């Protein structure tokens, strides 16, 4: 048909053929305008609520500080599993500590977190206009210290996103910020992850300028910013905490390990990538293929997109955990060590200030990059006694540096500092005694 865009015409025919209504552009425009006006209405009507909540929150936080009470902690809103473990550790020390998140990732369970966004306020369609404000109002009324990430805060989906930290300050709250990875992923700051991130998450790299601006915003206004093992853009660092990952060692008890050396029986290698390129999955598969071709009985367990409980069960019986090989290590390495497995990961890339920190220097992780991975795994397969030694060392290391009790001791020192105005610790320290008692 002359003068008609063929692509648009075909789409129109397809819509009619499928029985779908063709919505005129005017209707779409009006619907978009209606949504925008509704958001403006919600923002305007929420302003006095925020003002009242801020005033009441400031009064209660001030009262608790004057009376020498523990601060109330709120973690969120991104549902990173670490906040569950950190919060649990602080509860064990006597703090009132609550996780409040937008939603739950498929690999997690609803019970991992205290509150979801949908739990707050009436469960009516009308209230959805104000749903994004409810978590922040809850925080103003029920928390004294907010522990969050660099990805936007509780008001990130509202017109007040750029005012969140100022409102929290006006309410007398303290803000502590840590990175989890993607929230500080800025082009040129990702070391060995640069190419893999561009391939696996091009949208994140495309938003580098936006992410940089958001990190700068948090860095200017937060009370404390923390640097952990994740690479990325961090213009301000108050606390160096390479071992920030935490877990409950009792949830990750070792299972039965193989005493074979690959020639007289099977050795199991576990790899659980959530990002194949970043984790170096192709390198792991290639290494196992080479060892099999050499006649070694090596079984690769590849777990992707499965719930945490399934990964935990598989880790108990793994002999070797292949973590990640572009750079660093993640929570899986900590879980593997807690389960008594020998863990292989690329820690050689780390900058000196992290690599030489006692939390990393004491780690029994076997260092390997894509070029040396096959050799390191072969050595472990052929030496069951070494695997056993590394497994025992790994579990002791996790209790000392990565247990929820160890993390809670560091969090307590940071929280105490922002609550009392004392000096913030510059770096993390280990749990000297696993039986350290909570504060009264």
C-alpha cells in the first residue's frame, strides 16, 4: 500500500488477526497523562504525611539517644540476602533490627525478610498510588539508623528520591551505605569485570553516568560509606571491610566428602553461576573437560537459578567449589568454606589494600585465574588430604571472619559510632571468640 509504513501496517494486521484491540494514539497519550497526574496527586498529598512522620521520628530518635537506648535498625530496600544475615546478627546482640524490601528474588524465600513493600498499608487498588511511600514512612517512624545500598533508597520510585537523605537527616536518622556490586558498576571502575558486565548487563554499563551521579549523591550525604570486596566506583570510603559477606555457620554444616583422587573414585566440583561471564563458567567447564580427557573422574555440578536451600544442600557434599575467575569471590565461596569444601577463586587481582588485609590474607581460598584454573583444580582432585585440610581451615576462617557473629561485631562498632558521635572504625576486625556474648 503506497505511503504506508510496511512494518506498522503488518503490526496492525497482526493485532486485528489476533483479536487484540488497536488503541488509538490519543487514548494512549491520555492514559499516560492520567498516570502522571495521579503520581503528582500522590506526591502532593504525601508531603504533609512525610512532614509529620519526620517530626515524630525525630522526637523519638532524639529521646532514645538521650536515654542511652540502642538505636533501631532498618535494612533495605533491595532484597540482597546479606541484609537478612546482618540483621539477624544484630538481633543476637540485642538490637531491634528489621529488614524491609521491595520484593523477594526467586532464589530467596519470603521468610528471609521481615517486611515487603506490599505488607504496608491497606491492600486496596486505590492505595497503590501511595504504596511506594509507605516503606519510607515506616522507616521514619520505626528506625534510627538506616543501612542501605547505593542503588537509590526507599524513595527511589517517587519524585522525592533526591530528598530522601535530607529528610532522614532532618528526622535525626543516621545512614550507612554499602555496595553490593551492580549499584556501583561504573564504566572504567570494574577492573576484570568490565568486559563481562558489558556483555551480561549492557543496560547497567549504559547507565554508568546515572550510577556515578547516584553514588556521588550517597557519598556526599551518608554518615558512613563502606568498601567491601566488590569492584566499582566509590569516591569516598570510611570503612574498609573486605569480608562483609556473612552467614550462620550452623546453616552450612559439612556433609560427606570424597576421599578419592579422581583415579580411584569420583571427585565433585560445584559451580553455581548467577552471571556466567562474570563467574567464568566457560573456564570451569573447559577445565573439567580437560581433566576428564586425562582420565580423571571429575563430576561437575552446575547450579543455576535454584533456591538458596538447594544450593546449600549441594554444597554440603561438594569436594571442590569453583567460585569465580575474573576477579574476587562472592558469598558462594564463603558458603563453600563453611561446608568444608576446598574453594577456588581469583583473589590475585585484588588491589593491595584489600588483598593484604588480614581478612583476605588469612583466607584458605586457592587462587586461580582462567589460565591457571585447570592446574589448580587438577592439584586438588589428586590430593584428597589437601582438600580435607583446606576444608577444615575454611570453616574455621568463616567462623572468624564471615560468620553473622563476626559481622555483627563490626556492624556494632559502626552503628555505635554514628549513634554516639564517636570515631568510626577504619577497617573490619575478626571475631576473636566464637562464644562472644551479646551486649546487655
